[in-house]
């Protein structure tokens, strides 16, 4: 079984649609093996998205991600990374396929409701950024 990291972003939490997103996650066979609601500080958001530092969208992204509560999760499933990215849909909701989370719930390129790891190394880093081993159930 593979693990991946996921976030239900502040835009989705503020619109009270986290439950709908979680339902889609579970309907697709993912197991949620860790989950917590957090309010990221600007510094935490900058650390999490450090790979994007210096890019034109970095400031807006870290401001947005620290604008309100979000839900961070560890998901488990066979081929979890690819499966979660497929369920999320394209980063730009205008390009997302029907039935994906971003097509259904995203408001814009920035407020696109969810985040997911893009590779095993990224998933490992992102999981460890927010969770200790004791918080992850098998």
C-alpha cells in the first residue's frame, strides 16, 4: 500500500464542503490513516512550500494557505499518489475533468480546494512536515 499526503485547503473549509470532499476520498477506496484540522501560520506555509520560493505565485500561495483552517491528511491506497492526483483533477479547475474534486468544488486556480503530493519523495516530506509517526495509524 502506498501513502500520500493531502490537504483540504482553506477555501473548501470556509465553505463547509470538507465532508463532501472526504466522502469522495472514501468512495474511491482511500483509507484516511491520519487527519487533523490546523491553521497554518505564514511561516509554516512558507516552509511547506519552500520548493516554490522565488516563483511569482509564492507570496499569494503562502498568504492563501495561512488565511484560514485547512485539513491535512495521510491517505493510503494501492498507487495512492497517482490515484489521488487523478481524483483531484488538474490544478486549474477550468482544465479539470468532470467528476474530479477541482472541477466540482474549486473556485479558481489558487482556491482549488485540495493539494496532493506529486511523487513518493514529496509525499514522505509532506507527511513528515505535519505528522509524527505516532499520529499515523496502520
